[in-house]
């Protein structure tokens, strides 16, 4: 498909405009480069009604047909990956080659999700009866997506609910609506009308959706603060909820690692997507024996890393995605400076655009804001530790529980530490890994429920037990 600069919403299989529009800013230039529809309440009602009507047939559509359509959706997104990646860079900021990886990742996710299975369970099978537990779909699902991974996370809100027989109304972030709208356009004729709807809107659209009585389920990815609002809003009619929220992930580096080998990987795990990743390393605990060497190596990498407009060649790190987040991160850096912390800066960044140098903080106290808060931007605190018990306690001393990592040549010891970390995911000698078959679950204030794998499918169904006698003797 050739992309024009015309963006419309997908409602009931048709591309639809709204009476009001929304400006979309390129974070590398701070300029508005596109406008898209700002959905009204009527648009939302139309989308929900279309999804409700489509649910009647979709839930009865044989699962193999639903699988085939999801695979087709994946293939069509992959076919358009080049155009989508260029658009992605303009609205999100990430360098185009890395944007393309996300788009191909979304295609892979849809295809792989199509292969998952949630079979009927049999809890009893005797001479007299059989009890079956079916996993039945919920109805219309509201999928709300943040701006940091606008395409991959959209695929997570599309694949599992559609596979399990639900229909979907998807809402991208107002900061990054364009790729989701184009994906709606690309998939327009793949699914029956109303099965997948895509709405773009302003800050009012999310709360309208979470309080809309037509939704059976809200699947939300975003900050913990917003997650709490979503939960409150969904409570009046007991909507089902999946919440994937913020994190303040700790990585623990033991003294037996090869500093040169791990430094690049640790750096990528913290600063990938300019540190705007929910599961990025946000606190790095380094054993005192290797602290100075690893800190210096990380600083060298920061100084050599090119930050700039993601549409230009050779850029590895783009801007912060939006002004509010840019100002939050700047405030965190100013606060760290004002309290006398030692900051180590990476390479210079362009003046125009929401750019921040990749920054390390040299052994700040545990109670400082840069350690306590989820920065969601390129400022990484490095902390020294001596004893394992102490570092595990410090790593767990947070309201969050999304992911964590342990780096050591002793994999058994690393597994013992992994068992102690209060997070839904722990990586050993790797980071940022995720697969369509494996649940990503936020513990503590990082979420509710899980996405991906069979656990993820369960979130879009409810169990229905059917007691089946082996004979009709009781009634005849
Ligand atoms: P955000 O909470 O501000 O917004 C997320 C989405 O919610 C957007 O689409 C937004 O328009 C919508 N929204 C805002 N207020 C709403 C409301 N009251 N009701 C309903 N919807 C509302 O988050 P963000 O700034 O876009 O994303 C960054 C955050 O997302 C970080 O905290 C990050 O850790 C988290 N995140 C978590 C995961 C995960 O899987 N756990 C993945 C990516 C990002």
C-alpha cells in the first residue's frame, strides 16, 4: 500500500473522519507534521456497537479461521513494514531501522499468537459423567496503548482477544496515533466489519472508553498512575482488566563477569529506545570490585553513542517522544544536579527537538529521586554493592515488580538471586527478551494479570463449566 498523509479511523469496516482533529508532532523537530481524527463520543458509540454486532458471528467462527486471519494480518503488516517504519520514526522518534524491527516484531507476534491454543479442559471423566471447562470469550475488548511501543503493543491488544473470539476497539496514544490508524487501514478487509476498530482521540477518549458500558474488558498498557484511574473507572460494572504498568527494574551485576563483554549489553538494556521501555534496566547495581571499571566503560559507550533525528543515517538513539515526558526527565536531571549528585554525560545532542544526552549517575544514595522514580528517560543510576543479601533487599525496595536481571558467570547462583527478586520476569545474562509464548506479568504496582502465552489468552476468556451425564437416565 502507498501511504498518503490522510489518516482515518476504522469503524465497522469503514474508514471514518471525525469533526475535530488532533495534531501530531515530530519529536525530533517539535513541528506538527500530520493531523488525524479526534474521535467524538458518537464515533466511540459507533465503534462499540459495530464490535458488539460483530461479536455474535466472530465468537462462533471456527478458531482455525480466526488463526488464518491473524496470520494474514501479520503478513500484511510485514508487507508494509518499510512505509510504516518511516511513519513510525516521524511520530515516535526512533531510528527507522529499529522502528522496522518493532513492526516486523508486531507481525511475528500476530502470527505466533495465532498458533497458541487454549483447549477445553476435562476435570472429571467417569462412567457417569464428564465435566468440561470451556474458555469462552468476554465480548468487546477495549485496548489502550502507550507511545513507547505503539505498534508492538497494539499487536498485543489485537492478537489474543481476536484469537479467543472477542472483538476489539483499539486506542493508540494521542502522541503516536498514526501507525495504528494505518494498520487499521491495512487490515480493513482482513477481518469481518466491526471485528477490529481503531479510534484516535485526545485525552478525553481513554476515560470515555474505560467507563463505557459496552466494553466487557479493558486491556491497558501505560503508567501506574493512569492504571489506577482505569481500574477505578472500570469498577462500576466490574469490567475485566489487564493492566501492564510502570516499572523500576533493577539489574544486579556480580563481580565474576567480564566487564568489557557485559558493558554493551547492559547499556543497550538501559538506554534502548532512549530508555523509554517499561522493562528497561532503570537501576544498575554493580559489585564494588568491578564498579569503577564498569562505570568507566559505560561512560565511554555513552560518549560514543549518537543521539539525534531518527530519520538520519547512523543515529542509534532518538528523542524523548513528547514534551511532557521531556520536561519530566529534564526536571529529574536538574534535581539530581541540584542535590550534588555526580552526573556523567554522553555525547552532545541537537538543540532542536526533545533530545537529552544519555546520562549516568555515579553511585547516588538509595533514597534519591533518580533511584526511587521510574525515569522513563536516559538517566541511569549506578549503585555499588558488597553483599548479595543487601543488594537483593535494595532491588526489591520498590512499589514496582515488572522485571529484573542478574549478570554472573555462575548461573546457579544467578538463579538463586532470580528466585528472590519480586518481579514478573527475571533475565539471567540477557535483558529485554520477550516471546509470544511467555507471560509478561507485572507484580506489585506494575500490573494486574498478564499478556502473552496461554496466560495472556486466559485474560480474554472466562471459564465455563459444563456437566454432561453419560446417559439420559435421570430424565427419561
Ligand atoms: P499513560 O498512562 O500516560 O498513557 C497510556 C495510554 O492511556 C495512552 O493511550 C493514553 O491516552 C491513555 N490514557 C491516559 N489517561 C487515561 C485515562 N484516565 N483513562 C484511560 N486511558 C487513559 O502512559 P504513557 O506515558 O503513554 O506510557 C509510559 C508508561 O507506560 C510508563 O510508565 C511505562 O513503564 C508504561 N509501560 C508499561 C508496559 C508494560 O508492559 N508493563 C509497556 C509499555 C509502557
